[in-house]
C-alpha cells in the first residue's frame, strides 16, 4: 500500500467510525423522563409559605397520579429564585435549555411568574403559576403556555374589600409591598372598596425584600385615621406587620387590620392570641371536608412542622392535573410541546382532594370556590393547626374576575 493509499484508508476509516458513532447516537431513544421544577423561595420571607413544603406536595402529586404505572418516569427538582426575576430567569433558562425541564410550577412572586411566562412561551414549555397572585397573569399579559392556578389579587380584593366596606369599614389606608404583587393587590382592593361606597385615604410602600421594621408605615396608617388598614403584603411581611401593629395599639384605637393575602402558615407564626377574630379569604383549608383531610393525612408525615396551606395545595393540584394531561397525551408528545399540554389541561375538567371539581378557562385562570374564614380564639382551637372556622363561601363562578373583563388576548370575543 502506497503512502497516499494508506492516508485515504485512514481518513475513510475515521469517517466511517464517525458516521457509525453518529448513527448510534441518533438511534438511541431520547430521554423520556418528565421533569418538573419547583421555582420558589427557599431562603427568604416566603420559605414556609412555599419552599420545601411545595416540593413535598409536587412529589405527592406524582405519587397520587399513578403515572409511574404507565411507564412514565417523573423527576421533581427545585430552585431558589430569591425573589429576584433575573435569578429566576437564569434558573429557568438553564432548566429548559440544559436540564430537560418540561414544566415549572409555584413561581410564588408575580414579577418572577410574569418573566418566566415569556420564557416558557418562547421555549414552548409549561408554567403553572401556583404561587403567583397578580391577576395580570390572566389579563393583558396572559400567555398560551401559563396557567394561574390557586388565587389572584382580584379574588382576594373582591372577597375582603367588598365585605369590609359592607360591614362599616368604609375608609382605607394601605401598607403595600413595593413590587408587582403588592401594587396589584392595592389597585384591585381599592377598586372594590370604592365600588362598594368606601374611600381610600392613602398608602405607604415599603421596600421588598428586606424590610422588618414597619413602625414608620404603621404610624402613617395611624395618622390617616382610616377605619381599615389593608395589608397588601404576604407571608413574613404580614406576620411582622400584624405583630407590630398590636404593639402600637392600632386595634385598641378602633382601627382594624385587613390581611388581604394570608395563609394558615401566617396564623401559625402570629399565634391565635394575636390573630384571633381576623377575617381572611383562602381557597383551601386542611379541615374543610373529608377530601382535604385525606390529603393532609398523606402529606403531613412528610412535612410535620409545616402543614400545607393554600399555596402548597395549589402546587399539588396543578401538578396532578398536569400529569393527567401528560398521561392522556403520552410523555413523548407532552415533552415535544408545552402548548399542547396546556391546551389539553384546559380541555379536561379538574378534580382533586384539595379543591374538588373545577376547570381551567381559556385565559389560563383555574376556577374553584373561595372561602371566608374567621380565625379561632385559643379556647376554640382543638389542637395543632386548628385555626379557622368557616364564615362564608364564594361560588367558583363568582370568585374570580369575569372572563370578559380581563382583556386577555387568548379570549375569543
């Protein structure tokens, strides 16, 4: 063999080897594992409201779905957005581009959820915003690849604002977290207060995150002489504000606090002695009925120190319905198109132990009843986490903003 022939043989062998390697790689089946990412606060003020318990609930949904029996593997991972949209976007982009994530849930920060919604649509993935509250997510900024699952600012504002004015609380002052959720909560509640015949005297906005001393804002609220001080806050901010309000004696002077967005985890942190008598709205409570109690019994051993609240329940419910849609479509088809999964989720009725029967509207709003609760006194409580007594129910079709009023581009007019 001449030197030229030898070179040709080596080049040909290398090319054939490369082709065979490429052929083997092409012939290998694609990774069919379904990946769910819980994007939440794991280190900040909303850790107990979302965080580790949401991961427990997502995994419980996988277990309850029975999807493993159909041969579909599901992996649940987690990431801390630190309440910063840029960090959330970087995480989500890596998940979508490198880690094979198909669905992001929780997103318990409205600015985070709005940012990830755009990315999920761009990458044709799914976002189930089970922790974000801004009603903008199903309004003008609705997305074909995002569903808002648990609650929103319109629902809270409607339930709390209207009822308080009708009970005589016709003048309001707001203490508001200075980011998307807080602004939306204040706007929505103000609208319902005014529609019911009340008036808004002003507001004070505090930096988020990082504020622990609310004294200056409480003094402004006190000086306003408003009958109701509305807390457009959540989680640890609400807890700190209510505790400090008691120290300042706001309620002794005749003013009342309205917790616009509150959870059982907040009441647990505040204590019944301080929180008793508060009225608040939630869409889930563990002791509401036989189905909610059954859900708690499955989850409680895995998170004994932090029983699930409405946000955790929303993550469970959203993941369960997602997995039902995946099982209906098939894993390969579901991984190929997030849009198709969302469309199937909208077409299928929802039903689970946390919320009972419901549906997902075309604007991406999950529909279920909302409840008005009164916080029990220490003497009324029968044991750990027994905090609420039911004061009223808002039917599903009345609990959320009418479809025609949201200006969502996905809604056919």
